[in-house]
C-alpha cells in the first residue's frame, strides 16, 4: 500500500532502543511521516529511530510522556491529524487504518484504539487501574469513554490547536487523560475502535505505574470536578443516565 500523506504518527520514546526501529518501520508502511520524540533516553533510541526512517526530536533530559507528546503534537500541527503510538510494541501500527476509517466517518471526534478484544490477557491489577481511570475521566468529561489509558489515538489537529499545554513538566500520563476531558468540552468527544489487547511477556516493564499514575489521574480529575461543582450532570452522562452531548456541541 502507499503510505498516507497528511497524517503524522508521533511516538514518545524513553529508552526504547530494543523496539523503536521495528515500530517505526511498521508505522511507515501506513503513513509517510513518523516523528519520534526521544525523551532523554540513555540508550541509542534516537539512532535506531532515525535509521528506520523517522524524524527525531530530542529532549535533553527525561521530562515525561506528557511533555514529549506535547512537543510532537506542536511539531505536527501542519498535518490533518496526529496519531500517537507507544514505542514498546504494545500497539500494532497495522491497526492505524482502523483509526483513520473511524475518523473519516466522524471527523469531529478524537479516536481511541480501545484495547477491548482479549481484555482478559491484561494483568488483573492493570485492568482494575484502567477501570478506575475510565470512571473518573468519563465523569469529568461528562461522556462515557472506553480505555482512557490507551496511548494509541488519533487527534484531529483542529482540536490540538485548542489544547491547553501540560502542566508540571508534562505530568506524565496525566496529560493524556486531561486531553480526553478537554476534547469532550471542546466538542471533540472521544470515539472508540476496538483493537486486541497485547501484553507481551518479553517486553520491558511499563512506564505506567498503576497505583501512582491512577492516583495522579484521580487528583487531576478531582480538581476538574471541584471547578465544576462536582459536575453531577457529567456523572449522569458518563453512566448513560442522561443524554450525552453531541459532537461539535461543546458542554
């Protein structure tokens, strides 16, 4: 197939020399431009990515996934959409067409590749943490969102131009959850496409720490809810007990 023009794949990467070249190569079979943000890696992640054909931006020190993702998004604002992809092999670049097809049908939506197929293969603690994050993020967004912790997403750049930058040096994984809340309130409510859950026994330990990062996400959401007077309507919408907002309507 001919790689697509006008779509940029952004891959935040920290010490991912073992997997990044393969991910870049496979992503470039789907889209023309792949941008890797080397987030202060101590190995040769940047070299491996460049050799595989990616454009590479380097952070001088590790700043966290949120900061790396934000830098890549800002560099790709000239595209029609940005697809974020993890560097550790937990996502299949071959699933990119699923996100693109969903976006073509719903251009005013942020598209999440939701790991719902073979969900039982994920570690039990990880499933619990993700479920907790889904509940809190959906409440603050006022919209039911599946797999809020999936880093495999399509962001329309029309939405990214409205995004508030990450706080506190990037906030790690919190920024990705905050983006879902912002998307809904900006009129780009997330839509999910189902992909297979992949947890590879030979892969490195995830940078996501279930207790720590879920707690940080919960604190961020609590602040959002307090600003909205606990947003009871958002809770009802997230639970399907009140009609949800329509795409493009804001909140």
